[in-house]
C-alpha cells in the first residue's frame, strides 16, 4: 500500500475508547481522553450538584469527579473492580467521569458511523451523542465528553474544584 493510501486510510479511521454504562456500550474519541484510572476513594463535597461524586487528588491536582450514571439518570450501582474514571480536559478543567468499565481501545471507520436514532439515547442527553457505530454484532454509541456538561455545570465543577483545593 502506498503512503498516500495509508494516509487516506488513517483519515477515514478514528480511534475510540470503549466503555460501558449499564447495558450500553459507548465510545469516545481517544483524543478526548487524558487518561483512565482505577476507581479510588472520592471525597464527598456537601451540597454539590447531584451528578458530582466528589473530588480526588490526581497527582497533586484536585479533580472533580462526575458520575455519568447519575448524570444520565441510570440506576446507581456500587463501584467494583471494573469501575474506572475517565479523565478528560474540558477547556481549562480536568474532570473525572466514572464509568462501569473500560473495555477496549479500537479503530473504526468513519464511514461506519450513522446519526444517533432517538430510541438509542435512553436517559442520555442526546446533545452529547455524536452517532452510532455499527460493528459486526453490536452497536457502539459515540459520545462527546466535551458536551456532557453544560456551561453552567462546568462552572459548578470549576467552583467545586477551587473550593476543595
């Protein structure tokens, strides 16, 4: 294959971090993820908005942790050995988002992505969904972490991080 064909193929592909929330599988572009860490002890912040689990100390930086389950009105479950925190940079903020598990990092063809049907979005704010990727035997819902929180919610997250540091 020529260098030009390789470059075209790379443009047609995207790399996704695949994670689970409940029974659904989601994918987020790898460039939206700063790192993935194991669940750790979260310090609860009194009177924080319902979707904020609290804060963690991430290598000396106070980082607010958001529960995607709570944010999207999914049943709350106990964290276990599979629970992960996806750490993302949202503008100037570093935010952790808890998910049930991170299952893989994969490459998919951009041509396999279709618009998100409204029936797929069960509880998840459709503004943060970017489409559905059809794989051989499953559907992967694509999420944009930058759109999970509104401007007001980002302000609350920032305020909590500043309060706790």
